[in-house]
């Protein structure tokens, strides 16, 4: 996971991964989209390949790079551990608000229907 995190820390590498998410590309096609030298792009591709985020396949005289998302699994699982408590807290608040509204509606019905000043427009 450390090598994947280190690889995606660089903005050029992240952009390359985004490009490869759409379609496999040859190194020269990738290099055309950056204002840096082609050898520099080759070094970035080597880092991505060595940590397993991209794979290259020889096609004719060039290598075509494609994304391998399986290396993101461990990083995704680790990140999900941070997101889950926030999501759980959000849903808990929403369910509490729903429960309050259900109790309020039941009380209003027992008292003879909803009072006109309590009617709210909701989306």
C-alpha cells in the first residue's frame, strides 16, 4: 500500500492514471498531453508499472499502457475506515430526525389532524 500511496502522491502520475482510466494508451500519446519531456513521462510510467498500477503490453513498435485497479483495493479499504464513522453519524442524525417527524405526525393525528400552521412543504 505504501508504494501505491507514494506513486499517486505525484500529480503527473495521478493525471496519467486518469487518462488510462478512459482507455489504454501508448507512451507517446501520454507524453503528448504533458509539457514535460518524454523521458520524464517514461520515469513516471516506470514508477506506476513497478508498483502495479499500470501494465504495459507491446503492440507493434510501441508499448500500450493500461490501468490495473486491483492495487487500489488495499488503499480503498484503508481509506474506507476513515469515511465510515462520518457516514454512520450522518445517517444516525437523519434517522433521528425521521423518528422525530413520525412521532410528531402520530401525535398530530391523535389530536385530530395536522394543524395548518404545522404543514410544511417538503421536497
